[in-house]
């Protein structure tokens, strides 16, 4: 499909720079393709009322690490400042990273990150450029490994705020808690599963009281989620791999939900992507552990997900393509036009939506 089909104009003032407080006070647009009404303005705190007892919410329990590293490359007398965003762990001592400016690095270069604290090797973390990929991607092999490397990244790194926020303001102490869900347990993401940011203990209690199950999966969200689609056709876009896992216990629980006729509701596109990645075989949803680069566009047949709670996404992004595949492109264009007109807040810290699937034959 043509990428420009997924374009739209978003006024800058619609981009949220801070989350709603409390988190569950954010607005929520309920989208029921072909429904009457098709679009309903609600709030995240109302979520339980749009679900049935026995339905199941699936959360991503990944934890954001401070994956933004600032450093210098020294080559003889020449020194260059380097900014790296880790996005995929490739071993105990190495990460793939998006680097700016990538042209300043060649294989074999040494880069020193940090230097502004005293917690790790006098506040520094050293790495060697081992490989270079496309679009500014490099493989960094660090001098530390395993838990020691993890601790060093925490010591010298910064929270990698999405570009549309970072361009407007700097990271501060509040982001360390704001940009983390209350489910965050398994460290490894460099971007938050933002639909999960809306949840509070009070909201979880309201869901529990209505008899709605809660289950966990893991997808370590990579920085590739922020990359624009630069090709003209969706078929030629390359997705970056992310690591994820769906446990035996979660598979059994969700199969039981489906068997009794209830809905599996994905909280976020990240939970959706790992569940659909685990559902590709002839037997449907199965335990999964590994990398996935699944790319979902209109025409995709969803195998596990029955509803999706998600935020509002960037124009021409793979995530807007995904929600258009789920609820229908025409429906999502109408939904986004309504959201813009009625002052919904967009992107990571913005408002949410609850999407139900397109009617058969109406995925366009």
C-alpha cells in the first residue's frame, strides 16, 4: 500500500508534553467500526464499562532503561561528540544502537560515554564500534558485560524521550517515573509501552471488580518504533527486530478466555505485536521467546486480539498502519480527524483510544 494513505496533519499543540494526572484521568476515544455511534468520547477511568466480565487485558511488563548515551569518539587529535540510543541487545557485552552523527564512526573506533558522575569507572563507559548497519545503526561492544554493563548504563544513561517530546523540552526527574508503567518489571525497553502508562491501582481495582482478567507478556520496545517510514510503499519498509516473550501460563489463560467466548484485549500495540507473533503457526497462540519484526498493515488477519487499547500515533508511522489494519483505515482516519477537532492529546504522554475490529470486508 502507498505510505501516503496513512498521512494526516497534526497541529503541534495536540502533542502532549506531560501525562495526565492522575494517569487514568486521560480521555479515551472508543471506536466501534460500523457502530451506532461509531465514535464515543469517554475516559480511561471508564474502561471497565466497555468490557465484559471474563474478558482479559494483556499488559506489557517491559521496563524502560536509560538507553540514551552521550559520549565522544577520539581518533588521534580529532574528537567528535556522539549520541547513541541503544535499541536491541545482541549479547552480554553488546548492543545495536542508532548513532548520530553515524558518519563520524568507522569500525574499530573507540567511544567513551558519560563522564559526569563518579559511579562507573570514574563516570565513564567505553565501547568499540564492531559493525555498521543501515540508517545510522552501529553495533557497540562494551568493555563491561552482563550485570556490570547494565549498572553502567543506568549510571551514565538518560531516559530516551521520544523525539517529538525531546525536541520541545529536556528530560527531567519527573520523566523517570512518568515514562514507566506500573507493570514495569523486566528491564530492556528503550521506549515505554505507552498505553500502559494510563493505568493506576484504582483503575486496576475497577477492572478486577468487574471480573476482567489481567495477564502479562513482554516486548522490549526498541527505538525503531520512532523511525519514520521513508519508503513510498509499505511492502519495502524494513522493521527492526525486538525481543519478546509469551509464557506457557499466559497462553493457557488466553486460550481459556477465547474458548468461553470472551475477548482478549491488548493494552498497547506492543502487547498486540508479541501476541500476534506468537500466533503465526497452524495451532494459533503458542509460547514464544525470541525476536520479532512483525509488520502489520491493512489486509492482515488478526489471530488472537479482539480489542486494542492504544494511544494516538504519528502520521505515516507503522503504528498508525497497525491500528488501521485492526479497525479499518477509513474508520481510523475519521477517528483521528475527530480526535484532532475535539482536542485529544497525542503520542506517548497523550490520551488513549479503545478500538474494536473492523467489520468483515470493511478493513479499508
